[in-house]
């Protein structure tokens, strides 16, 4: 995916897309998170998580996915919206098909953790 610089570039674009996407922010808890939390911090965490997930060093300092999403009550449809934005961003930055599919498989493996995050 282009190493740390490629991942950081993709996450920068992705974050902008997610913060502007009305459908991605239709969940009131997600919108509140986006309104309250700094975009720079979110970019850092997603970049660090992505680096780890793609075989880089263990640098992600955030909570596990279940804890991180516990209060958001994400639905399958909302997960799909974010996954679509991730896929579109990977296409936009020119990630090769093999790596694109591998990363989307990683995202899909996290679906039950994100959706299962119910208090």
C-alpha cells in the first residue's frame, strides 16, 4: 500500500471523505464523535492501525475495535458505507488490485468486532 507515506496519504483522503459523507454521519453517535474528536487524532489512529494491519511495526496505541466502537452502535449498512469509502479511496490513490483486495479483506474481518460492540 505504499508504506507509511502511502498509507498516511490514503488515510488523509479517507478521513476527509468520511467527515464530509452525510450517510456516514447519519448515525448520531458517529456524528457526535466526529464533531467532538479532532480529525488529526483520528487520522493518526487510523494510519497507525493500518500500518500494523498491513505488516508494519506495532505502533497502534488505540483501543481494540470492540471497545473503540462500543458506544457507536454501528449497523451493517453503516459499516458498508465506510467500507465503500475505504475501497473508493484505495482506488483513488492507485493501490494495486491485489493489495486492495487484501486490505478490504482485513476490513471485512473487523465487521463482527465493530458490529458486536454493544454495551
